[in-house]
C-alpha cells in the first residue's frame, strides 16, 4: 500500500477506541486514524472520505452484532472491514465474514502487530477482490463479443454475393461497436488520408487516439475492394474489439474466396449442362444425317446386287454410293473432332505449314472439276500448326463455297499477308448469308435459313470446327457476305517470324496426378500446345528437342534443384518464360516470370500465363 493507511475506527467505548488508536499510531506516521462512536456517524465519514479500512466494534448504540456489519458494509461497499469483538464466537465470526467483513479480532487479545497485519491483509484482499470483479466484467464483455462473432460468422458464410457480404459486415460492426460505419468501394473517392493509407494496409488500422478504425476488405478477386470506416464512438476501441473486427474481416475474406470458388463451380456446372444439351442435339442431328446417305447406299447396293442396273446407270449408282460414303466419313470425322474438343483432348502439332502447298492439296481433293482459282500473293506463306487440322479447315470453307453456289460459278482463293498474319480469302458468288445470321454461323449446328431452304445438305458443324481450330492456332476467321451475291471467308493465321509463331508451347513439370490433367485441359482450351513431364531430367531433354515458349513448374512436387532449368530458360534464344506453382517461399528466385501460390483459380492461371506471355518476344505474344 502506498502512503499512509487511513483507518476508520467505529467504537463507542472511548477507552477501547483510544487503545486501538494508540496501537495504530505508535509506529508514527504509518496510519491516519478517525474515530466514530455510532454506525450513522461512521457511514457519514466513510461517504465523505472513504477510508482504506474500517475497524468495527459489533456492539454499537445504533447497531448490534451481524446487523451492524451488514449496515456498515452497505454504507461502504468497497472498504474492507475488520471486526473487533468482545466475545470469541465462531458462529458470529463466520457470519460476519460472509457478510463482507475481511477479518475478525478479539478485543483484549490483540497485539499491536496483529492489528496492523490484519488491516494490511484486509486491504490487500479487498483490492484483489476488486481486480477480480473488474476482470470478470471484462470477460463477460468479451464473451458477449465472441457470441456475437459466432452468430455473425454464420450469417456471413450464408451470404452469396460480395456486395451483400460487405454490407452485412458493416451492419455487424455497427451493432458490435455502437459506432457509425461508412462503407467505401474501390475507386470511390476517400475523404481523408487516414482512409487512403488504410486502403493499402492488409489489416485494420486504428487512429492514435483509438477513436477510429479503418478496415480494408478483400473482394472475390483477392485484392482490397472495400474499406470500412468505423467511427463516432464514445469509448476508445479496446484491443479485444480491434481483434474482433479483424476476425470478422478474415471471415469476409474467406467467404469472398468461397464465393469465387462457388462462382467457378456454377460456371462449370452450366458448361456441363450446356455440353449435355449439345450432346442431345448432336445425337438428334447425327441420327438424322446418317440416315440419308445410308438409305442411298443401301438402296443402290441392293439394285446393283439384283443386277437391275447396268452400264452408265451402274456407274452413276456407284458414284452416288461413293459420295454418300464420303459424306458419312466426313460426318464421323467431324463428330470425333467435336468430342475431342469437348474432352479437351484436341492436340495440335506445331509444324511449319506452307499454306500455298496445303491449299493445292485441298483443291485436288475437293475440286476435281477445277472450278477454284488459286492466287498465292506471298512468297513464303508459312505458319506454325497442325497440317491435318488446317487442311480440314480449308476443305470445309472451300467445299462450302462450291456447295453454296451454282455448279459452274467461279470460286477464288487468295493467299496474302498482313504485318502479323498470313491471310487466306475464299470468295464465291453463291447464295450468301442473311446479315442478321452471319454472327451465328460459327455456332454448332447453325445453318443459314437460305441454305436450309435450298435443300443443300449440311450439319452446321463444319464452320464451328473451323473456328475452334483456327482460334487454337492463334488465328481468327471472319465472314463478309451479301445474300444472292456471294461470300468471302477470311482466315488469318500468325505468320512464322524468326522461326517462331503460331501455337505457343507450354510445358508442365509436375508430379501431381490431379493437377496435371487440370492444367493441361485449361491450357489446351486456350489454344496452347502442351506437354507434361514428371521429372526435371525428362523436361530438360524435351526442351533440347523442341524448345517451348513457356514452362510451368510445380515446385511442391519437384525434388531436384531447379537452378539448371532457370539457367537453361534464360540462356535459350528466344528465352523461355518460367512460371512457378507452389508454396510462396519456394518461388523466391528471380528466375520466374510469374508465380502461382496454391490453391489457385483458373483466373489466376490465366493471369500468370498473361504475365509470362508479356515477357516473350513481341512476335510470340498473342
Ligand atoms: P454445313 O454442313 O451446313 O455446310 P457449316 O458449318 O460448314 O455447315 O456451315 C454453316 C452454315 O453457314 C451453312 O449451313 C450455311 O448456311 C452457311 N455457309 C457456309 N459457307 C457458306 C457460303 N460459302 N455461302 C453461303 N452460306 C454459307
């Protein structure tokens, strides 16, 4: 206890009072003593100046025994009371202690030192009790906050869009702190520098006087998208409250990540549903389109078998059978290609392809009557790609030009170039495509209304496949058309510059059996040619044979030292861009063009690829 002890003696017997006072004052200066002869006077004095301790006689003119203790305690609830009694009565003593007295001394048997010690202990116990009461009150407050947090977490995790999530957080903060809460979206002007600074922090920021809290919140993209300004509160924020708000902020971050995953799942679900629809359509179309040629083949075969056709007639029947069989074969090929695309198994080779030569081959197969004029206006129309697939594209486009125009009408194929691309233009003078239908012609099963009326046979699959294949070669395909006058189909494919171009090759090094097919699928879906290796040695060998533009390395599954790979990537001409997947610490090396911590979303993979591509030579970028 610091300073002098201030003691109030409540005793109606002046002799006793004097004795006690003498005891207390004997070690001079340590105690300051006041005396009251009645409870009323004592209560008055305690109110005016609360003492550190009260020495209470239990038989007073205005109060007796236990009653006196209870009344004194009520008058000075926070002051320790030590009983002075003439009797040694255990029962009374224990009752007095229950009523709030701290200790019990028997008059006449008290030594000076006993008295002082009893008073000291009483005061200390009282202080301890008060501290306990305060921490119990704080625990209760914190308990209330925790209960609120648990309920808020439930509400937050049940919220299904980002804006509602953040609004709910603002509402929870309002309720929790009884403060004013303002919400700012990214891009909205912030009223002061306190908030501007807080926007770039990753956690709650508190003002110096603890009266204001700013909380940056990540959106579904992972970046800070919102800011909460919690202010106009009477009491300063406690550590517990800051912790609580930070916890809520973390809940929102997790809920936002869940939302992103949920969105991706929704997308996947709808694309599965869409695929299912397409499958149904495909079955319907195929069932219908297979029947026609099959009927023709079976009919003519039967007539030939019965010997009912001879000479020219028999020859023409055989020609019809061959044409119908060709249609069936084409249909089967298209269907196969379609299913490869749907399964993500469309593997494109990346050979140099001379489009002039390719087009001559195409014309030989689709234009026996030599209706099509070929004009190659480029010296070296070389692109990188898959010759069989490119052939399929041009067979379809040139075949259509012939199919949808009169038998003897000319068709022109011109190969020229722009700065980046080799262009193939196929022009006919045929039926054309109605303007409002052009944009649908590249969809599956889409056919022009005039084509359907004209009774020209078709499935609406060819142009869809042509578009997908051209896009996977990094190119594009366009139509210009006028009904009754004709159409021009233009295919642009990236030119080979400095020995590179066309489809970008991305190699993947991972030992993860689930990750590998996922990344491969996503990459092929975006038109990259991919190869996967399980070991670093295998990958380095492959790089020697056909250098890729990009390599993705799953550091978590590679036990070897990747330094040789980083050296090789830097030394290659052109340099190879490396992307690291895995724990953030492992990807500290400067050799990586992009890093992708696990877990990642498809959008993260896309962003990493874009970052890596930006570091490639301009001719290689898409
Ligand atoms: P199809 O098997 O019907 O020919 P495609 O996918 O190759 O399927 O073509 C889709 C539709 O585009 C055709 O049905 C037709 O309406 C239209 N089309 C394609 N090429 C031409 C063209 N050269 N002239 C007019 N219409 C065309």
